[in-house]
């Protein structure tokens, strides 16, 4: 995802902020997933739910990106 973010920024693609936000959401989800077991004693509810929430946010951001960069299908002539 970091590579896609860099490509979007280097090519100055208008929707680059969406891919950056998705990358950040994914990074945050990985941090919380990695710390979950270590934080269980300090935070009895754990941080596993944050992992799921951030993954959901990442998917939502990527869907928004997909919607925004889609190209309309070419019009088909009725005579073709």
C-alpha cells in the first residue's frame, strides 16, 4: 500500500489523499493488532476491536478511491 501511495503522489493523481488515508488506517490496524496481546493486562477489553474497525475504515476508503477513479464505460452506438 505504501508503494501505491508513493505512485499516486509522484504522478500527482487527484485522489492520492484517499490512498494515503487507507494506508494510514492499515498501518494503525497493524499496530493495534501487534500490540493486542501485550496490552491485554493493561486493557482487559483488548485492542482487537480497533484492528477490525481500522480494517473496515481502510476498506471503506479504498472503495471510495475505486469509485472516484473509475472511468465511465464508452458509449455504445445503437447501430453497432
